[in-house]
C-alpha cells in the first residue's frame, strides 16, 4: 500500500509520511543534516547488488512514467553487474545510486537514503519529523495592523500543526492582507491547506489534479485517502484526484489580499499550494521560481538498511495540463527572495522603511535560497 504519500523537492534523503493525506517534502542535503546511525558502516558482501535489484523492481512497477522506470531499472542492473555497487559505505552507496538515477533522468524526488530507524521509526524515517528542522510553524502573528503573517517549515499535518493553522486563520479572519511565507518550506501534506482555503474562497473551486497510472492505483491502492476536498475519477489508463477548495464561513478574509513568498527552496506541497493559489488568481507570488519538484510518491524500504523515494504520480494545472517538474512555479513579482517580505509588506501599504524594519524581525530558521542545485 502507498501509505507514505509525499511530494518532495530534492533528490536527496527525504522524510516519509504515514498518513492517508497527500504530502510533499523538501529535504536538505546530507551535509546539512546528521547522518543516520550506521550510515558510515561498510556494505556487506552482495548488499549493493541486492539493493539495486530491489529498487529496479520498484521502479519498473511503480514509477510515474513506465518508460522512465524501465530505463532506471536497466541502468541499475547494468551498474550492479559491473560491480559499481560492491564497495563503500552505506551512505556512499545511497549517494552513488541517487546520482546514477539522476543521470538517467532528473527527478526532484527520486533518491536513495540510508534508513533511519531511531525511536521505532520505519525505514527512511517514516514516522516523525527530522530533528534538525525548525518548528513546523516558525512564526504566526499580526506582523502589522491588518496584515497576518505566517511562516512554515512544512505541512506535516500533525494534529498540533493543523490545529494551529486553523486557529491562525480563525484569529486573523478580519485581516486585510495575508502573507504566507513559503521560502524554506519543505513540503508535506494537504491538511494545512484545507484549513486555509475555506477562508479564502467564496465558492467551491477546483485547484489542481493529481494523476497516477491506473495499474499502480489498482495494485497499491489510493495514496490520497478520502476527504471532502478530494474527488476521484478513473479511466482505463489513469486514476485522477482533483483537489478542491471548499468555502467556509463568510468572513472578511474572502476579500483579503494574499501574497505567497517563494524561493528555489519552496518545494513540493508548498508548490502544490503555490500553483493552486496562482492558477485560481487568489494570490500573488513574490520571490523566485520554486524548486521544481512535482512528482509525488512513497518512501519505501529497499532492504533492511535502505529506503528510496519512488515517485508514482504527478500534480498538474487543470487549465493547462502542465506540471512543474524541473521548472518550478514562476512568481508573479520576481525579486530576490531575501527581499520578498519587504516587497509584500510594501504591497500591503507599508512604507519601505517600515517594511525593512519588520523584515529584520522575521529571521527564517533556514536559508531562503539555495545557491547550488544538485547536478542534472
């Protein structure tokens, strides 16, 4: 079953989720995080070849595009036969396989990781939140009179985070302006979005559609779960779930200006959120193009010591049929992401001097721009 449904934005170790709701996460590079216990242990005899074969089967069966999955599998088997995966540490194998996969066809989510099993977690950290992350909600407040501001690390749909978002929207329902800071948003699930949308939309509105091969859907089951905001349709080739905004209580928030702050670290579920708000015309995006990690999938075990994120589907713009894999979502107002909050505050009516002063009080828990991208 596809129980760890994710949308993530980098081909490096990601967090797996264990819920029924759609999710997306953007993980940091190994150098930016503590490596799992055992990552530096040497490979056992034959371990690398076994991992390559298990991953080849997973990709052939489940990858979002069948032809790409077959190409990945052929490469893994050829490299294993040539001895490329026979030596080194577990971490070196994970990075080598990830690089090899990306060399065949770049994908913003596909990667291999050393499994984390701390505190009873499943492979790949399937339960819990990375210890190196800042709080899921870094800041939530009236940043200025009439201007509601919230900065996220991820949408992990924990009970606490969903409740906090619900409370934020309720307590700020009279705002004239909302600023959602997604500049270092790792991604996650849909639960937080479904608390936000009812305040911002006056009628039922189709946002985006999530699509996967029918064969995967029938074999593995739905990764989306069931919710009033999700509508499923199937044909002979594909299963598609359309995500809707459902209106809630009528409040002044329906008429509020909405700004989303984006950067090339804005990934996955945050890109889902960004596209939904941009495509419907409900928000203005300020900053730079997002990370470009579209394909959703599952963090799955491949052997006792490894896990892999295997993308199984894509999310696309209902109007165009296009997704954002590789390209990201372009902002409406292109600025250095480090200046995005200043620009948003100015758009909300503050002076430049006041916007700069308030921006200095909001220091994101992680960088808001990635200078280097993983090699294609």
